[in-house]
C-alpha cells in the first residue's frame, strides 16, 4: 500500500528519496564522475525546496481572497474591499509574519507592514469614476511575498493569489504568467453569478488545452442561496451543462461558503463539511498525483545514474585494472585523437542548436512585426463595431475610456491568441522538428565515436557501438543529465521522462504562452493613456466633432502607439525564445560533457593509480567491490520508493 496519502506521507517519502540521491551523489563523486555528482546534488536541493504551488484564480468579487483566508485560518489577505488586487501574492511558510514587495523594475525588495497590505497590493477599481486619472493598469510592484506560520503553509504548500481575471488585461497577464508552473489551480466561481461568458471563455482559452485534471472549481457564496433548493439546483445544472463536459466529470467541483468557513476557523471551530471535503480533495491530489510526479522525475534520473554506475562505470574501471600499464598507455595515446574529436562534435552540435534558435527568432520576430502592422491597419475598421450611440448618455470621460479600452483590449487579445496558436506555435513546431532530426543525426555520430573509443580502451568489455534502437540519440544526451536543466525539477524533467518530443511540446507551450503574454503586456496597455490623451468623451462633443472624427482620431493615435510598441515587443519576444532555447542548449551541452568526462576521466584516473604501484591497485579492487555493495543497497531503496510511488496511482 502506498504511504502517500497526505502531505506528511509525501514529505516522508521525499525525505527518503533525498537521502538516497545524496548517497548516490557521494558514490558517483568517489567513482570519478564529479560533474554528475554535482548535478545529483543540485537535483536533491531542488527536490527539497520545491513546494506545491496552489494557484487561486477567479474574476472580481468571486471571493478568492476569502477562500484563501479560510484555508489558512486567518485574515491574511485583504478581502471584501472596493479596490482590486493588482499584484501576484505568494503566501508561504515563515516563523514570523513578514511581507516583502518586489519591484517591477530592478531593485531590492521592500518590507512592508503586514497589517497594511491593502495600501500596497490594491488599485482603484476600473469602475471608479475619476476624470483626472486613467484607471490604474499596473502596480509598480511585480509580486508580494507573504510569510506566515500557518499549518497549511508548513505542509510544503505555496499559495498564489492572483489579480481578478477580466478586470484589466495587464493584471490578467500577471495571473497567466504563473499558470504554467502551478501544481493545482482553483477557479473560484460565484453561486450568485452562475458562470459568466467570460469565465467560460477563460476556461476554454487558457485551461482546456492544459489537461483539466489539476483544476478544481469552487462555487463560492453558497450561503447567499439561503438553502433554496431551486437556486441550488440551478447552479448544479449549470455545472452539468457547462463544466462537466469540459472537465470530464464533476469530481473536482465543490459548492461551499468561504466566508462561513473563515468565521468558523477564526472562532476555533470546524468548517462545514463541504469546505472540509474540498480541502481533503485538494490535499489528496497534491500529495498523491502531483507528489508522485515531483518524486518520480528526479527518481528516474537517480535510477539512470545508478544503472550507469553498476553496468558501465564499475565494470570499466575493473577492466582497466586488469590491463598492463604500458598497453593501457598505448591504447589511450591511440584513442586520444578520437576523444579529442568528441569536443569538436560537441561544439558542432551546440552550434546547430544556436543556428536553429537564431533562425526561429528571426522568423518569429518578422511574424510579429507583420502582425503588428496588420493590427494597426485594421484598427479603424474595428472601431466601427463600437456602439458609440451609447456615448450620448455618458457623462463621464472615464466610462468612455473604459468602454473603448475594453473593446480594443478584447479585440487585440483575440488577435494575439490567433497569431500565437496558428502562426507562432506552428513556426516553433516546424523548427523543433527539424532540430530534432539534425540533433539525432549528429548525436548518433557522437555516441558511435564515444563507444568506439571506449571499446578500444577496454576490449575485454563488450561495448555497444550505438545507442539502443528504441532510444533516440538526442534523448540519450538529455537523459544523461536527467533533464534537470531543461526547466527544473517537476516540469521540464520531461526531457528525461518523455524524450525530446515531449520536451518539444513543453517548449512550444511555454514559448507560445510566454510570447502571447509579452505581446499583450507590451501592446495593449498603451490604450488607456492614449485614450486619455485623445480626450474622447464629453470633450469630443464639446468640440463639436462628429462620431466619425472621434473614431478616426482614436484609430490614428492608438494605431500609431501600437506600431511604436512593435520593436519593444519584438525584442522581448526574441529574449523569450532565446531563453527557452538556452535551457535546451545547456542540457545538451551538459549531457555531452558528462559522457566525455566519464570516458576520459576513468582512463586518466586509472593511469594515475597504475603509476602509483600495485598496492594502489589492490585498494582500488577493494573500493570497487565495496562501492558495488553500497550501490546495490541504494538500488534496493530506490526500488522500494518506486513501488510506493506506483501504488499511489
């Protein structure tokens, strides 16, 4: 039976795995593979520091902050206030309450009073009228890091509170930036609003393609229905008609009152059963399904290192011991040119990745530049779809701004999404497919030369002349480092577990989402200040300008600013693409360096020991025998952990 049933079970198993990896790293270091040992140590550190990231999403006034407060048992986050959350808030464990604000631009974090958070993390609602200022689109802070000594946080959980979806495009972007790294997502709905069209659009656009297995839906404000069977049935019917077809079941749909649960917790009582059931369901998912992934991926890497040590490293060192010193020196001298040539192959393979990266960046930037030009060109026609007749009844410039802004933002977001899905993702996929073919061909030559050199150095061992038939050469290079440096433990270890193709899908997703967010983040925020400068609203009418004149001026000014933003967006897009490919570059480089190190390093270490005399060789034989025994023990530990992980499915 699996020991992973709750947070404590997960933490205990994680600790055992961390100990096994530490022991394996020590043995690997002693066997002459320091680079692999360092990477195992890094993987262990990442495993121990990796928290469950629980992200809470929802539109304005759905009760996100109240739900988080109820889970934590205290009024940690500001809730039920007119202003809206403007920054991402990460709530983590700390021995004493502490709040740190991180600036959007470069600079050190600023500590702020925990009891004055609303002064720092909220902005005026877009609905507030103020003819002297434009609505606040962004905060000068990128995130708030809040530490509290609360039980949920002590269980390795990081809670992420996000700006309300659909409040403002810039603040929505803050939430979407964190979405890819979340282990579980809680979407908060309201029984009083019964699932808006914008909420359904968000689910379809941002969540549906990501496997809704990790998404929980919470119908909050159940207390507002006052136990009315007809009202409750209406909400349940909405779930059956809209959510269930998208999720596949109603297993992760919960109906509760966050406010009542918070009141109960603050008074020392137990929340009502619906809230307790929600928390248990969430804990079970994190500790079992997500916990299994968090443990299984670094464990695969440990198993790979263990297999290499038992089946290659130790046998090769034993074979080297049996060779006469002069013969070994001669073999090494003959093979040295081939081993040196591996460095040239490594550099050629890395250059291939760099060339492909530069080609993709060039094409992607050109694609966005065409997109920006087309968007600017189409603005005048798009503004004709705005029902400006409503403006006659408006007495406030800020409302006019908001109406135009919302229309243009929605239109631009749809355009960016289409460009991302139909053009950019296809472009990335095309380049990655071509890159995989190039890398497989070059990596095959690398492995063939390496295997031939090792076979020549140790002819008494039967060496493989090429990678296994069912393992692509590029995948073998990625697996050499366990995929740890293609995105980190948990997410991008895909490189080790599902190969280059699986990692490619991850790259396409991250590049596409990231590029879309870059375009939205640097494109549309220009609308509000431009509209303010144009001065639409009463000033239009007071100047006795017609509706068409207003449309023309707005289109001209916004179009000009949108065009002006294209270079900045293009540069940010290039940086995003380069960053994603650099992780791949680092992983492939590390894989080849490890392979070369283990082939050359073993021979060099053995030559050094052989020159020190027979007494050293006798000690080496004893050391290798003892190392094999210790590695067998580590293997039994890993097998037990794997059995428990598989039982958690």
